[in-house]
């Protein structure tokens, strides 16, 4: 059994690997509903504007997100090997090397740190800076593979259920504003990846394709 994820999917994979049950999935949903903007790095609009004007690597820093994720990881889990030992489920987090564009699958090496995998896979360009591991900078795996089916197949998966969660910027509604237009354009590119990946082969037994029903984190400031 394995769970493979990119970006937020990597966070879901790591969480569910500790409790791969229906109750675990419900707790995961509750955890997402409880996320607030302050958990992922907001320091106010003026700070964001200042970082943009000074050519910083991202709009937000990662200290708040890293701290929040550490709180979600069980205290006895440091590496992906530790994570697999909890319930016998192997989790993988997909990221991309910024310098070469190569995929890095955290979890291939049991000694990979869970926090490194999650932060690297979630380093969304523009929003968060690249995450550095052993001198190498990584960004969100969705840059190359939003739905990492091939990664699962290459690691021995024979029956795959692929869960494709769209973000609010990927809607087909009236898109206005720079961020919304950029988000929509990015969604169009990643959806083409999904179409290609879901035709990877007979291993894909189910493709759940739908928009998130959880309010976007960016709208939850309290």
C-alpha cells in the first residue's frame, strides 16, 4: 500500500499514512477546515507588497507553515521510514529540483525527513520560496506532475485511485484580476498534465475529478 502526493496532496498522503482509515480521513478533513491564513505564512498585506517590491523569492516566508506542519507530524515520526512504520503504508512526496527540473520523490530513501518532503512539495512558486535540502532547492511538484500517477506506477502500484482536487482559481467562471488570471492559466496547464497522466495505463482504476468543497485558506483570516 502506498500514498503518493504532490503539493497539498503530499500533506494528505503523510497525514493519512499515520491512520489510513475512514476516521483518519475525517480527521484530515477537520484539520483542513481548521487551517487559517496565519498558519501558512501571512504577515499582512504590507509585508507581502514589500517583499514583491524588493524582489524577494516569494510573497510569504515558510516559517509559519513549517511550524504548523511540525505540529501535525506525530512526535515519533522524523523520517519517511518512521512514517511507514506507523501503519505499514508508504508515503511519497513529489517535488522538483529548481536547478535541473528533475523530479525528486521524497520517501524513496527511508531516511528522507518528512518535513523536508512536505515543505519541498508545497513550495508553490510565487507564494513560497524554494525549500532547500542538502544545498539543493526544490519547488512544488505540481510544476511537472500535479497528479503523480507515473510515480506510483514506477514504485509498484498495480491498482490506483487518483484524486484530483482543483483549487478555486481553476474554475470556469468569470476570471478577473492578475492573481485570478494567473491562477486560471496555471490550472489550464496542470489540467493537461492530469489528462495525460490518467491515460497512463490500466493501473488507473478510478479518477475522482472535482473541485474542492472546502473554503480556500486565503479566505479564512480569523
